[in-house]
C-alpha cells in the first residue's frame, strides 16, 4: 500500500553578501515541515553569506518534486543540496 503524501514546504534558497560584494551563485533546493525562517536559521550558522529565500511553496508530496529537481540539477551539485 502506498504511503500518503505529506504536506511540506519545497524551497529554493540563495546566498547574498550583505556587504555588497560578490556572492557565489549557489542555490539550495530542499523540503521542510517547519517554517522557512527556522530552516534558514539552522543553515546560517558558520556561513559567511546571508541565506535568503528565493521561492517556496507548500504542497502535498513536495519531497517528490525536490527529488526530481535534485536529479535535474545533479550535474551542478556542489555539496549535498547546494547547486
């Protein structure tokens, strides 16, 4: 029997240099069941750039979309879920 799709938030995050310098063009594609600000806060520690949200959507089965996006951008993967 298939498991039911869970409601979660699919997000895309980016990096920004608050000092106005160049920011690396890396994007994080992920899913959270918590809020985007809480997720950013957990990722921000030790990061010299400010993490900003670019896109988010709450949906049933967001993890399926995330998995497909990871496959699509696999050639651009830098580390874990950063592309």
